[in-house]
C-alpha cells in the first residue's frame, strides 16, 4: 500500500543520513575540531589538511598560533618539523603534545593541550606548510585552519554529553520503530496477497464446479 511504501522510503532516508553523517575511517577526511574544552582536563585541537594527490610524495611542517580572548595579536605557541615538536610560549610550557601524523608527510596536525585553564579560551590557528615533490618542480602549499575554543566547567560539559547521548538514543529508537513498521506493513501486505489469492482460487473452483454441473445436466 501507499502507507507502507512511504514508511519504507522514510526508513531508507534515515539510513542514508546516518551513513553519510558517520565518520569515515578510510583514507583522509577533513573533520572540524571540537570547540569546547573542560577546565582541568586535556583537549585535542584538531587540524587536518588532506593531500589532494596521494601518489605524490610530500613534506610538511605545522605551526600553531594562539590569540587569547579580547586580544588582537596571535602568539606562536608550537612548531612541528618531524620528528621534533617545540613549545614556543611559556604559557603552554609542558602542556602541549603532538598528536598528529608520525611522519614528514603530515596531513593531521593535531595537538593536545593538557590541564586546560580558562585562560586557554580564544582563537587557535593551525598552519600547514606543505611541499609537494612533483616530477618537474616542487609545489609549495600553505593551509590555515582556525578553531574558536571555549573552556567550560565540568557540569556544562556533562550536560552537552548527555544531550548528545540522548540524540543518538533517539536515532536508534527511531530506526527500530521504522523497522517494526516495515515488518508489520510487509506482514499485512502478505496477508492481503494470500487472501486475494485464496478468493481467486475459490472463484476458480466455483466456476469449475458450475461447468461440471452444466455438463452433467
């Protein structure tokens, strides 16, 4: 029926949205960094710049700059040139840790901030300087990404986590509900089909009996 077809179409759309929105673990995918950290914990500043031509070898370095909330100038806080990472500002001394690509062909330039404080609120700029080694010349590419980071207390972070969990639970419940509706629709359609075939068989049997009676008469 039309209702069953509509429910099937809705279910298909839900699965499409789910798989499209799910993170892809194969290859390189440029995903935005999270933007909310919890005071006293560690936080991963994400920075991904995928190389457009995987077959081309390359080398890259990464620089991180920080502009505190309410200030105008950026501070150079971190530099990474495989395999060495240097913390360049005293405010982040012993608090930054490289968590990006472990080779000179860097595509992920993420760093951890340990023991996050409210003073870490502000704008972070990640700059990837990449050199592509082409057959006839070297191409230099610079990519910049910015992260607006806010630092919150544990309670606010917990509320955000609970909200996200409830959202996923709702998605799962909705999918299960649609599957149940689909099964019920299939069962109803099958029963209607069997009943229709049974009526046809009865009509055919009745017609055959009538013909036999006429021949006997």
